[in-house]
């Protein structure tokens, strides 16, 4: 076992001695702006051989020459130096590596009397890039294709390779710039037609350079006008019913700034309702709330509204209550039935005990009744079905910067900058679309099944 290992270790050393004389690195990698040394050593153990000259050359051109008799000559001393040259070594130093230093360097040694020997080092020059990535906080869900994220790898050599990782469909455009110092700047953009669903979604830019991968995770920011919903109408608003209210919820980017309750026909809100921010309170239901209401929500991009049709009934809607009563009645009947059966059994046993007083064991064993809890678990899971209405807001720093930008940009009211004109146009567009949108997304038929469903669930509370 030991012998092969011994020769294995000795192997490389032996070849150096055999080739004798010159050893250099096969490959070296220099980093732009940093120092790199290319060693060349002469190992001659033959006292009859003398080194008369060592020369470094690149592409057939002499860079540096050392002769024990005549000293050192360097063609471009600001770039190249020889470090402590002697008969046994001449290390070529490049004190500040540049891209054009890349190439093959040969150390050529003139021996007397045996002649020339040569060994070559391949120098690669790299530069570590500066990497950055950012989401475009001005991306807007306006139906147009736009850059949602940009990833930049600057002054790298060789050029970085940029890839994107996301679940959102889109296209990538990449531009490479050849810098004068031999480095490359690569800029990659993720282009898509963003929707409100893309707001807050993760996207990762992966920058590959020299077999290292730098991932930069980002969160998309997509501006969109408010998305509004109204809750609280249970289709059982009857005359004289007290304390009902409609809650208007909206998400948007930037966050909505105002909630406004209106009537669909534009008439003033009836005096029987009270508005408190996003909530419309009705202390006592009467004919005046028998109408359709709008909750209009506004953010920087415009206004959107949700239409809630309210139908006031003369009397409470008893169909649901009847069902509830039936269920409760059934449960009570069942409980009474069980109680009767249990009582009968107990009485029978009591009599049995009285008759055969010996049989104590049967009595000491507790009645094998264990309430099965699994139904509890099912009930706990139910609330999870409710989708949170609150918007998933972009990270606070993004929001902050948007707010700051908004503040900085908001022009005085009398001055119409192109920017505000654009938003204003945009807002008008949305306002114009309002009516078709209500009709498309909030047909009155949609409201009642959902509300009935909500109502039908109430018996479950009693069970
Ligand atoms: C990607 O670009 C092609 C060609 O420009 C376009 O047809 C396609 O819709 C784009 N895909 C996405 C997801 O934007
Ligand atoms: C930039 O460098 C790359 C790689 O070296 C080369 O293929 C390309 O032609 C260069 N482009 C320009 C405009 O010089
Ligand atoms: C509410 O209006 C509907 C028609 O829009 C009508 O059928 C109903 O009777 C009204 N309710 C009351 C209490 O007046």
C-alpha cells in the first residue's frame, strides 16, 4: 500500500527535476487594478550549467530581460517589474492589472552551454462586477407592456450572465456595454404587462459571474386603482330592523386615500344613514334605504366604485329563520329523546341493582360516554376560508419612497404639469369606465346567492 502512494507523491517532483530548469504557473488569474506576480524559477543542480539570461515575453515581444552580467531591462517599467531577479528566479510583477494584460507570458531562459528553455503562463484578467437590482416602483397596471424590474451587473469581466426567476410571465431584454477598460456592463430588464395581482409578487434576478451566482430577490410594485368590495348586506333588511351597516373595503397601490358613499341615482344620502369613513350605518331600516348605494374609493390612480343593491323587506325574511327553528327543534327533540332513553336505562339498572345487590362492578364502571371532539377541529378550520380583504401592501420602505415621491411630485393645484395631466387623464379614463365595470363585475344576481350563503351558515353557529 505504501509504495504506490510514495511514488504518487514523488511523481510530479520527479518530472520537474527531469525537465530541469524552468518552472512557471500554467495559469494565473489577475483582477483588474490589483497586483499579480508571475514566478519563473530555474532549478539547475548541475554546476556546469550557467544562466546567462532570463527573458519574459508576450506575443513575441520582450517585456523584461535580466542578465547576471548586464543587469535588468524593462520595456514598460510603469506596468512591469522584475522582483529580485537572480540566476535562479525572475518573477514578473504587474502592479495594476489591466484587461489588455491578458494573454500568454513566456519565461525564456538562456543557459550556457545547453541553450534556451521556455515555459509559458496563461494570464486571465477578470473584474468583479458591482451588482444591483430594483423593482420599478412606477410600474402601473394600465394594460401596457413595461419594465417591472431591472438588474444591473457593472464593470465585470468576463460579462455576467443574468437570468430571472418568477412565476409571472414576461420577457427579458438584456443590453451589454463594452467599457473602455475591457469590462462589461450588463443590464437586464424584466418586461411584462403588469396586473394588480403582480403587486407584491416575488421576482429574483440571478447574476452569474465566474462560476458564482448572486441572487437578488425583489418584490414587484405595481400601481393600480382601488379594488372595492362592500360587505354587510344579508338580504334580510326589513322595516324597523336596527343597527345594520355596510362596510366598504378596498385595496390599491398606492393605498386608497378616500372612501365616499353615494346613491346610484345621485340623490343625497337619506337622512337615516350615518357615514363613518368606510362604513355606512343604518340605525333603523326604513323605505329610504330601499335603493342602491355606491362606495367610491380613490387613490392616486383614480376612483373605482362598488355597487350594493339594498332591498328592504316589509317583514323579516323568515325562510332562513324557519330552517333554523326546524334545526333547533330537531336538536331539542333529539336531546329529549336521548334523555328519556338514558333515564329509562338508569331506572332499569337501578331496579336490577336492587334485585341483585352483589353486582357492584357494573355500576362502578363509569358510563362509557366520551364526547368526540373532531367536530371542533372542523369548525376551527372554517374561518380560514374567508379571504382577507385587506390588500397585501408592498414593503414599508417601498411605500415610504412612493409617498415621498408623491409628495415631492404633487404640483400646486393651479399648475398642470405633464405628469399630473397624465394621472388626471388616467383617472378620467377610469371614471368613464365606472359604469360598465359595475355591470360587468357586480351584477345584482351575484350579490344574493353569496348573501344567502352567508345567511345559511348562521344555523351552524347554533349547533
Ligand atoms: C414577449 O414578447 C413577445 C414579442 O414581442 C410578445 O408577443 C409577448 O406577448 C411577450 N410576452 C409577455 C408575457 O409579455
Ligand atoms: C463587445 O464584446 C463582445 C465580447 O468580447 C464582442 O463579441 C462584441 O463584438 C463587442 N461589441 C462591441 C460593440 O464592441
Ligand atoms: C323596496 O323596493 C322594491 C322595488 O325596488 C319593492 O318591491 C319593495 O316593496 C320595496 N320595499 C319597501 C319596504 O317599500
